[in-house]
C-alpha cells in the first residue's frame, strides 16, 4: 500500500517518526509531500499536494499532521472523505 504524508513545520519530527513506523513496522511505501525543514512555511500548499494525490489515486491514503501550539491535529485522508481525530 502506498501512503502519502505531509506536515507543517511544527509537525516535522512527528512526521518522521510516523514515516519510520509505517515503513519499518507495517512495510508501507510512504511518499513524503513536505515540509522538509522546520522553517515557517506555507502549509496549505503541502496539504493540497497530498489531497490531490489521494483524489487522483496516485496514493491510496494520506496522513496530514498539523501542530498548533500544544494541540496536534492529524487528518487521515481517504479518497474524498476526511476523518479528523
């Protein structure tokens, strides 16, 4: 299964931990849509790239990580449906 992942700059460390978990433990192929550094950035661009890849069926699912202050928002993208935890 091919899964996409993206995060804001605050979620970069968590994103790398999730990638390692998906790759090593579950043996999923993971495509990283960004961000690549902890510099402040235009986060919606990466969310769009991830959602478009799911909609275009280039990946089967996507994980979007956004950390705002002490809150962590993880959105799992399935085709057109968004599930928010």
